[in-house]
């Protein structure tokens, strides 16, 4: 466990960033392919930083729950990796895809093995494997998030899950296609139900910054028990850096310089290993599905603090 330097903490830098972001509000558009997300106000903005000892700083809408969506893919990856270890990598790769998060094109060339665990195809494989091992992948996820955030009220948003389920043809196509290669164990409808529930988790910046803490603590959970080996925590951080923001991962690494994972609800989590974890929320997305104000805020954070992996 890394020693946290007592100081005024991150509050002043967060307030400065929120003030800067507030000068140009409302860039980008909320996701509309999941209708329940389309009504989000793109001017909302929240940001939280959690230190490894659980101290949290926040600004703006940092306590407001929002739809975590693909941010949850980090947690299901960690939960499955903790159980099956390297065997997982026979079923999903760890290379950037350079394609949109819901793309089908590489799957046929690559025999139903998705490029990485953060594109939808890869996340479906991870959730499928976690479900086989636990009997309740979404339940494992929510229990983990509640424990790490210290928020027992954290839960699924049934409306968002139903909305995505009703518009889930593309994920269904991905899952059926991979099943045809033998890379999905569970019946596809069971897997899709688990997956949309996983994506529908409603959590705040404070919740998600805290829940990501195990990646700053090199694999150690909030209660001091170990989820991942130090090496596995490094691997998850590395895959976040190279694949966490999809076909914008190069630009994200260039601007922010941290492992990060975005979701179409407008959230992004990021890790400064050994030092802190962050979560930022702004529902306006760019054309690649990443929060415009979220990337801008993380860019300012690493610039102002000098905290980056580079
Ligand atoms: O499966 C989907 O399309 C959504 N539930 C999650 C996608 C997502 O968050 C991509 N992230 N930027």
C-alpha cells in the first residue's frame, strides 16, 4: 500500500478544472442508440478523485448516479481474471481494435476471438465466462461495486436495462456470431440479459473512483484482501491504456497519459497507479463514444498535477 501524502489534497485542482469546464458547457451529444440515455443533459459535469486510503475529493455532480455502461467492463474483467487467470486470454485478445466499440468486422477474420475485453464483443466473452464461473455475473459485479465504494444502495437501473434490451440487435449479433465459433458458453439470451444489467449499473463519480481503487493499490481491495496479483493489476491497467477508449485510445493516451475506461453514459474512470483513481462524468459524447468534457477534464488534471504514467 502506498503512503498518501497528507495535504490540502486534490480539492483545489478539481475546483479549477470544474470552473474551466463550466466556461464551455454542453459539448458533444448524449448516446441515443440506448433511448433511456438520450435525455441526459450534456451540461452536467462531475469529477471525483479517490486516494488509495479511501479519501475522496469531488466537484460538481460527483455524487449523482449515472449510467456506468462500459466502465463496468473493467470490473468484470478483473473479477473473471481473478478466477480463471491467463486462460481467459485464449478467448479474448488484448490488442487495440482501432474500430468502434460495437464493430463486427474483425470477428470473422479472427475466428470469433474479440480483439480486447473492452469492445462489446470482448466484454460479452468476459461476462459469459464470469457467469459460467459464478452463476450470476451481474450479481458478482454489483456486490463488488457495493463493497469497494462503501455504497450499499448502488444498483441496476431497470429502465436503462430494458431500453438497451429492446435495442440490442447489434450485441445480439455479436454474441450469436461468437457462439457460432464456440466462444460463448451460455445461451445467448441469458448472456445478453446479464450484459445489459451489467451495463445499466447506476453509480456516481465517487462510487466509481472508489471502486477502481484496487487498480491504484496494485490489485488490493478496499478491505485489504487481494483481488488481483500485482502483475494482473498491471495487465488490466495496460489494457485500459491501450484499449479503454476504443478507436480513440491513442488520442486519449496522448492527451491524458493514464489508463482509462469510458462508457456511453458519459463516465470515464482513470488510474494513477500507486497514487489515486479518478472518475469524471459528462454525458455529451464525441463521435467515438467518449465524454467530451470527461476527456478534457482528465487532460487538464494530468497537465495541472503532472500525475501520469509517462
Ligand atoms: O453495449 C453497449 O453498446 C452499451 N451498453 C455499452 C457501450 C459503451 O459504453 C461504450 N463506451 N464508450
